[in-house]
C-alpha cells in the first residue's frame, strides 16, 4: 500500500485510526490523511466500498423499462438498468469482449450495445449479438453475459454489493425501516437529479450535511433560522446513523418562500410532521427527510480531493400530482441549491487545510454526533483491511 510520507506513515496512520472511539464525546476525528493522501484511496475503496451494501439511489430514479444510469462506485464502473419485467439490475460496465466501458450517463435503451465492436446484450445482461465469432472454437454466448451484482430494494432505496455472498440486507440495515416508517418512502417519487463535481474529499461533503454546528457560521441569513437545537442522534444497530430535529417552518424552503409549502406527506402525525430526519447510510449516501420533501446526496471519490456528487430531490406521489407542483417545487430547488452554494466554498477551504502535512485530528462538538458515529464505523473498516493486508 502506498502512503505519502509527507502526510502520514503507516504506523502513525494506524495509531491515529485507533484513537477514533465509539463514543464520539471522547474520540479524536478521522486522520486528515484519509481526506488528502492519494496513496490511501485504494485502501479506502477496498475497505469501505467493496464490503457490504451500497446505495445506488432511490429506486424510482429508473421508473420505466430501459431506464439506465452509468455510475462508478469505489472505482468500479456500473450499469443500473430496469429490465422489461420491471426489475432493477446492476451489471459491471465492462464489455465481455475486450472490456470496454459500454454506457455513459443516463438514458433509456432497449438493449445494451458496446460502441467498440457492437457486442450487444439484452436488459438482463445476456449476450445476444456477437458478429464474426465463427472462428472461436467452443465459443458459447451463454458464458459471456455481463457480470451481474446483487441488487435489492428496501424502503424505496436500491442497494448493490460487490461481494459474492453479501450479508443479509435486513441485518445490514437492522432498524432502518423502523426509523423511517412514518414517511412510507416507497410512495415517494424522484422529481430532480443533479450531478456535479466538487473540489473536496467525498467524506467532508457528506459530513457537513450531517451536522448542525456550521449553520450559524455558513448559513446565517438563509437556513439557520429553520433549525432549533436537534434531538440527540438515535441509538441504532444498522449500518447508518440518523438524527431528528424540529424546524420552524418547511425545512426545504427559504423564509420568503414558505407560502409555497407543499402538504405534509400522507399519514405523518405529531413531531415528524414538523421536522426533518437527517440520515447517513454508510458509506456515502445521506438524505434529509422532511414533512414534504426529501433531498439526498451521494458522494463518490474521483481522487483524494475531488468528488462526484449526485443530488436527488423527491416528493410524495400525491404532491407530484398537484396541478401547481412544478411552480411550487421550483422554490424547493432554489432553497436546496442556495444552501449548497454556501457550503461549497467552505468545503474547498477545508480541503486546502486537510492537504497540509501539519493537519491533525480534531474533536467532535455536541452538534456533530452523526459525524462522530460515521468516523468510528469508517476507521473500523480501514483497520479490518489493514489486518487483512
């Protein structure tokens, strides 16, 4: 494993990882080298992204047969596609002929056709077109379908795994369904997907979304007024962390747009109808679930200090059916984007500091419990992989 000696030695890294404790109130933070050292990225990809389950997105992102997205998660190019039977499938985005990437971006197709030599697969990954292979002795097209990964849908989210025998998804998520049951997430529909690149480590992007500490400093005039003191982080057993907090109004609208608030989701009662639940599904998916909307971010590492971000905004199906939905939804998009625009300069400034060889692990405030809980989960994955090495 390569480690840049100007940032951290391997012995020092292991010592710093071991200082991250399950009690965030006693713990140091993740070593800065984990946000900045290019030599650590292969370790991180193996340890964090190639074990267990990963969120592909909200399953409703691909509603029709042939809808697809080409993603890269943990250094693995993937295709997510809905087949003609209505099932979601995940395949390696690598042609079985000479390994070319097959699809890019998002779209709809009735077949999966490699642009290099036109080997063509159906939406179940079976090889169907393979011209001029008559000289290949004992060639059997049935043996050259796309490599398929497991895919399951739970609570509206599509999950995949790179493991041959991944853990049971219900054990992996444990009490996730119970924490989010009031919102009935399978009824929610994707209204907008936005993708962009940011100049920061993927972890810092997700971390800022899961802490209240920065709100008065970074968002004093936009969204800080929305958020009173939150509840403590929930005690959960699944591979996620979650925290609920009341809000002063519709959490996904700016103060001067509250009159455009959509109705609360059907069935919400009591406190959950007047607040927001912030959840982080490990490792790289986080979402805010308010009374009327859900905005989700997925952060994928491009390098140690650059990330590809997918922003997905969803609403209950009954809201999307409203005649004036598009007009009202525009105000939700404006609020989400305004907060993001305020975060990004600080994240880039943070990355500059993390790149220094003099950066050291910090401590967690009372308003960062979810960040601390992720930190412990994250370092446990790295320590496990280092033992395997």
